[in-house]
C-alpha cells in the first residue's frame, strides 16, 4: 500500500474591499509613505469595515470559494481548523461559526492560536489527520481581522497590519506529493516583545485597562525584527538541508509577509533569488495568520504539479517554523 501524504488540492483567499493607504495613515499618525515603504515594503492594507464583522466574515467567503473550486459538497468536509489571533469571540470557536455558515454540518472544528505562525501550525496539524487515513477532506483556514486590535495612534503597529485570509483543502495523496516535512518552534520568553497586555484571563477588561489602551497589540519592533530574521532564516535553511534541497531545487519560497527586509533576509540565507519569492506585502500588509494562504491564492496560477515549495513564518510568542511541500496540481 502506497504511503498517504496530505496534499493541498485547492486554495482560496479573501481581502476586504476597503483600502487603507499610506497616504491615509499620514492623516492619522506622524508618518509618511516613504518611511513606511522603506522600512516595511507596505503601500496599503485592507480593512474589514462595518458593525458586527469578525474574522469569520473573512473566512466564510474564502471557504465557500474553496468548496466550489474543489467540487466539494460542504457535508463532505471532515475537519476545519481555523488559525487566528482575532477570533470572533472568546467562545465559541470561530471554526465552529465558519462550519455552520458554510454548511459543513458533518465537520468538527477548532481554532489554533500561534500568532503569525498559526497557518503553518494548523497545516502541519491538519496533515496528520489526513496522513493517518482518518480523514479525507480537511480545510485549513488562516485569517485575521487585525484592525480590531490595532491602535491607530501607535505608529509602531498601525502601519504594519491589515485584514485578510485564505483557506486550503487537504486531501490524501499517494503520488508522493503534498506535505513532506515540517519544523515548528516556539519560545515563550519572547512574549514580552509582542503581545496584547489585557483582555485575557490574567488581566480581564476593566475601565483601567481600557483607559491605558492595553487591549491593542504591543510590539517592540527592534527585538521582534532581530528574532524574526534569525528564526525564519534558520528554520528555512534547516528544512532544506535535512531534505537535501538546494536553491535550484526550490520553485517557490512562501514567506510570512511581516516585513520586506525579513523576507529578503530569509531568501538570501536560502540562496533563493527574488524571482522565486511570493510577495504581496505591498498590497495587504501583515494579515498575521492570513499571509501565507493569501500568497498561495494570488500565485496559484504560477504553481505547477511537483513544485518544491517552502513555507516559512515567524510570529508572536515567539513562534516560528517552516514546511516543505510538493505542489499537487497544475494551474487550471
């Protein structure tokens, strides 16, 4: 019997309509387009507007489109994992809300929180359910509404983050395609440099936490940048080495879209040229769990069956990791 691997058989994405440009940010905080672009590579980001709009409203259209593209009936879905840092509510899980809205009535679902590395952690987790032969159709969602936890008076964070996300379908493969290897890491000592101070069980919401603006993302940029460059670059080089891959073997690097300089450093460490690096940070900014599926969605028509693809991410926690996969289908 051939070994079962978990292959991505479809990908979809969604970005809200509203475009927040650098020029608009100039009217909100002391910054300018040249400063933002030179330090991050970001020119604009998307924002989910409207009342009662949560991360599920980003994920649902992506999942519905994914079901259509893969000719899957919602009742066929076995499992849905939603990687997000900005769930609709503390409970129920955003994954449960998504399943109900798309009609995946036979699936069980749960949320996974690993900040910007969430999609990688969820993909590696979902792959296990497929590889064991237990499930046939597993959907992995990566989506975030970062505008909900960004302080638009804080120049250190508001220029970086946007809203968006995507979803992939995982199905069994016996051709040796799909997920080949993963390296996932975490180090909680980095929490002090990137976190949200209040809103959890340690510091529930009070008038004092609200007055101190502690319900927004806090980031110490220099420390995060230093750790991110080393973490993403090291783990990407490691996964290449242990799978005997050279830069020539790599068709695509799909890096988390946090900062253009971090992306460039990772590609340089791998020896991969810019023509092999998926980049859309200029349009979406950092959508946290959503960046990698958004990249796969936008570059889908350039991916070919058998392509060696390296996914890499770094996020708060700290969390970081890399996944090596072989792409399972040609452009339609």
